[in-house]
C-alpha cells in the first residue's frame, strides 16, 4: 500500500466523544454492554438457524446472513471506539484508516442488497405462495447471498480505488470517531469536488433510492394482499412490519451521513452511533420478538444447551 500512495500523512486524528472521565466511563460501559449484546444476539440467531431444521428456509437463511453482517458492520468501528475512550492521542494509522473505510462500505453494501433480497423473498412468499418453493429454492437463495457480497465489494472498491491514490500532505483531523470516505476525501491536497460527488452518489443517493424502493415494495405487498383477503392482510402486515422497521433503522442514518455528509458534530455522532451500535442491537430483538418460529426455535436451542450442561 505504501507504493500506491506517497502521502506525507502517516496517521489521522480521530474525534473523541467526551472529555470528562465520568462521561468516558459511562460511555465505556454503554458501548461495551451494547457490543456484547450485539455479539450474543446476532450469533444466537445464526446458531439457531443453523442447528434448527425447522428454520432451514430462505427467509431464515437470509436473516442469519443479516445477523452476521450486522455484527461485522458494528465490529468495524465499535472496538476501536471503546479502545479510544481512555487514550489521549486518538490517532489511527493511514493503513488502518483505509482498511476501516473499505470494510465499512463492504458490509454496508452487503446489508443494503440483503434487505432488497429479503423484500423480494417476502413479496414472493406473500404474493406468489404457490411459486415460492420454485422461485426461492436453496440454490437461488445462496446465489442471492453471494451476489450481495459481490455487490458489496464492488460498492466499496468503486470508491476505495480513488481515495487510496489521493495525496494527503497536510491536515489529518478526520473530525469524527471513525474514518469514512466523505471526511477523509476532504483532507486531500487537491480539488476533490468530483470525487465527493461520486461518493455522495454511490453511498448517499443509492441509499435514498434503495430506501424508497423498499418502502414502495412493502406497500405494494400490502395492497396486493388486501385485494385478495382482508384476513391475510394482518398476517402480511405483521410479517412485513419487522422488515420495514429494520429498513428504516438502517437507511435513515445512511441518508443523513452521505446525502448530507457534513452535519453538526453532535448529529454526526448520533447517526453514526445509531448505525454502528443501536441498529445491530435492535435487529435481533425485532426479528425474534415478532416471529413465533424464531422464539420457539430459540427456546428449543436454549433448552438443548441447558440439558447438555446438566448431563455433563
């Protein structure tokens, strides 16, 4: 990577979340507890889907992949955020900054595509139930998951290849507690207006367009069900409402961070924490509390674990 970029800047300065020791200690407990819940909650969903044969269907396979992505997205920033709370010099090396940005956008891109695939899965299951087993067969499900990863990598690389070659020769204060393309681009020693537009279009407008597309898709699903049976509407709404909630939680911060990439520092912190900390905690709760099959499967897995512990 040194051969790719001959910048004078070897590290970037990150923004601290608090100055007083009391607030730092509170944030340490807050983020540590949330990150532990992110790990346990998302891994528990993954293990439940893997070990329960009743959940070996496209909907739950996609849910398990979403849980892995939520954990990965949170892990790109939260461990570093916790570590930096009690360090005086909050700096990150040039290489680590580039790596962090790359994986933020890989995981973010994968999650964006997975949410589209999950919407398509619900549309097929609700609006075309007779054709659902044929359309969403295991091979198609695996293909769509693999496509999500490919698109996520392409999404990140399409920005990364430009940023890695920018000259950084002076300012190095990122102005946030993590590295991201819009803020790092601003530090380059050249006119970056065109590249800033590319990043805004790639991440901001794409997020906004995908968000409205998904909302319209779920509205279309509910309207279609209403035409056939009012009894099925409540069931479809119950199923889709969890997906809609997750869509709003994921895309709302993204649109503010990338369509309006330089809000006030307090808003920037709020939306970033929502994206990396709060949403990955809420997603497992949303899907498990509103899904009877997942609740029953988790109880069976929990009972199996307890029985295994008693026998040993």
